[in-house]
């Protein structure tokens, strides 16, 4: 237990059979509006960063707010959670993406680390984690599809995620977001 409560660590990764520069090029499109080839904005609130992906850019997605604290093109992007705003009130930490060469393949990893007090931890377990996990897995599916030159697969949401999305009023847009090859 740290200064703010319980330590939270959530990791998602995908081994992609493409070289690191190709995967890194996808990371560099993050929050670039219609050119973003990673974020699953057709099913989730769009990730928006004022001024695009750059150190110091503030933004978030839906009720989650953060600022970019590190960015190395083609390799990493890290964000500090704004603990006093939105759904992540009481979360002290951050999240980020890393592109790591692994032989002839590449690992695309997302890590969320934070210290949280009891009430935010309950919010994480009951609501945020299932939604977060579904969003990040969909992002990894999109990365794989983009590299293969294919359409992303439909989301694989379980009953809990579908119920939480319904409760929170999430709706799927009528048309897919622009920028995807048909």
C-alpha cells in the first residue's frame, strides 16, 4: 500500500508478426483524428489530445482525463492520469503504450499503473476494469488488422461489458469511422 492506497497494475500486450517500425508507425497515429489507426473510436469515446500526440498535450477519452508525459515516436507514449477529474478521480498514476522488438515480431503493450484508495478501487473493479480491458483488447485487435490491411474484427464483449455499456448509455455509431480501408 502506497501513499494513496492500493497499487493497481493492468497489462495488455499482443505479439504482432511485423517489424517494430511498422507497429511504431501505428502508435504514432494515436489521437490523430481521422488518421488514428489504433483507437477503437467507432465503439468507444474518441481519444482526443489537444495538439495531437506530444509531450504536454492534455486530453482523454470520455470521462477519463490525462496528459502526455513522455513520447518517443515509434516506441512509447505515456500519460499521467488527472486524479482530480472524471471517472478516474482518486487514481494516482498513469498509462502508456510501448512497442518492443521481439525477434522478427513486435510486442505492442499497454500498461496502466496507479495507486488508488478504497472507493476508486471498488469503482475500478466494478465498472472501469471490464470496460478498460475490452477497449484495450479492441485496440490491439485494430493494430493487428491495420498491419494486415484488413478490417478490424467485431468486438468480443462479454455480458458484463454489454450491460455496463447499456447502463452508461453507450451507443454504437451508425457508420464506421473514416480512415479504414475497405
